[in-house]
């Protein structure tokens, strides 16, 4: 004999269904209020994309300067179109605030906060914990929370889910929780937030369905995965793949330097193979918001399973050694000219971690500069995208003009970032010695006996 559901059970089921259906309606009609926590290089482009299709978006950030800039329609992220941002603000589709109380009004909350490393190279997820607490205090039925910050596999379910569970609300019924990693490549004009494939993992099947529906409103291809852990692992694997292959080519560069072989000629030749070959270039190290950090997130998590990622750890060692190699190469080159590194005038070209962007986070150029300064070289820099920055000792350094005089007065010009707008013929013509770690001078056809490649 089949038992009849109690009236209270029916009411509860209807309420749970109504939370899901109401949110889906808001998602498909673009009437949901979207909150984006962290309006930096990931959060701001995402916020603009959501606003462009009609959602009302609120950016939450502790940085009052960023908040004021958004509210004024003033852009500070190169990957965001100035006019699009200004239009979304003018149309009241996009606002920003430092007051996290407004999270209670949001139907969808997207977490885009930093996930740095500690001094011991362990994950620092304090930003995620802090905003998780802010959300938990205001969590209500009918909300979707998506974490986009790069992190170790397990963060969504081991950190955020327990916080939200303490509210008494039931995941997958009252509210919905998912992980969908950002895939931002600063300065990339071909692949943007809209046309970069998106992966999503939900805590429950309903969470996955709701989150996937939301992302499909603004992103062309969305791939549903079986769990947040799979999505989290996907993200760290993507960047670990790059870190390992960069390490391989960096190690080849070290060997070629020892053997007197031009590594760039080798790479150019190998890249002509139409199958089984993917090009990676060597350089002074790795930089940016992902590649120097993500492998350490994976290493840390792997140790909890009594597993040591030896291959990945070795890649990290090689990449971290490159600034030291660059310093030594500068010292060797100066020595051949009868000059000691101590007291020599070094002009570094480029502080940004990659060309044509203003981002100097984790840039290997910072470590190179620090090592040269420790050797008591007199170091200046020029970077049209980074007018100033604070070095490892808290000293503010300013970019100097790139002129015939500044080039000629230097004992060595060290190319650490290959910005497209730099006139490399001009650099080679007027610098007494050029050490090129990026092969930026590849197109220089004039006499280049003063150029030494990585």
C-alpha cells in the first residue's frame, strides 16, 4: 500500500520547486539582479557582459577607488571597452558599491576574488572565506552562488558549502551553488569572456542546471561537468599544462645556452611540424595571475592524498630559476666587456608579465630587477604600460623615457617584456649591449653584433 504524502511535505516540495522556477524565470527574462564580488580583471568584464544583455549588475569590492571609477563610467581594465562600460553605467545597468549588505537583494552572486599564495607557497583562500561569510549572513531562498576564482579541487564543497549549510537552507532546493572557473587571458583580442568556452560544475544536478542556464545567456559554449571538483581540477590542470611546457622549453634554453645553440632557431624549426607539436617560448620566468600560482594549489592539495606531484614541482623549480639565469647571463655579458655587474647601469625594457598589457602581477621582471639590485647594479626600467610600481622593498620606481641618451648611457639593455609598440631597431642601434630574453629583436635586420639572445 502506497502512503500518501503529508500536506506539509507537499507544501515544502512546492516551495522548493518555486524557488528554482522563479530563479529560472528571472534568468531567462534577464530580470535577475546579478552581484559580482571582485571587479578586477575577471569580475569587471563579466559584469559588463551580463549588463549588456539586460541584467542589472552590482559590483561589490573593498577597493573604494575601483567602485568610484565604475560608478563614474571610468574604465581601468584594458579588456573592457570604454564605451560599453560607460553606456552600461549611464543606462543604470551597472553600479558598484563597497557595502556588502546589498548581496541580500541579489538573485545571482558571482565570486571573482583573488586567490594568492602565502610566503610558504600554500593556497591563501582568505578572500573566498571572507566573502563566503558575507554571503552566508545574507543567504536567502532563490539565490544562485557561483565561484569563479581559481582554487584547489574541493574548495566549493569543503569551504563554501559548510558555511551556507549553517544557515539551515538546503543546497539544490532553497539555493544553488556551483563552480565555474574564469578563463581570462589579458590582452587577448581573439578570445573574450563571451566566446571563450565555459565549464560549470554544480553541487547538485539542479545547481548545475540553474548555473548552466545562467551562463548560457551570455557565453556561446557552456560545458556541464559532473561536479565542482572536476571543474576546479580542470582549471588548475589547464594552467599547470602551460607551466610544465614552459618549464620544458626553459630547460631547453638553459641547455642550448650551455651548448652554444640558438634556442629560438630550434623552436622556429620545430614549430613547422604540422602535428604532435605545440609551440611554447622560453623567457625570464613565468608571471601573471595563474601560471605561477595554480601548480602550487595542486601540489598542496595532492599532499593531502599522500601524493607528490614531482613532475609539476620540478617544472616550478625550473621556471623559478629563470630570473637567476638571466641575472647570471647579464653578469657574463658584462664581464666580456670588462665590466663588473656591481655598479653597471642596467636599463630593463618591460615590467609587465606579458606584452601589451599593464599587468605586472607576479612578473618575472620584478625578480630579475630585485636580483640585479642585490648585486648592486644601477637599475632603471622603461615600460609604456607600467608608469610606476613598488619593488620588493616598497620603493616606488618610475618608468624612464626610452631615448637615444638613456639607451647610450646604459651598460646593458635587458629586454624582459616584448611590447609591440617598442621600436626594436632603435633600441639595437643605440644600446651598447642588448640581452634579449623574449626574442623581441627577431625582425631587426641592421648589424646586431651587440645583441645576445636568451
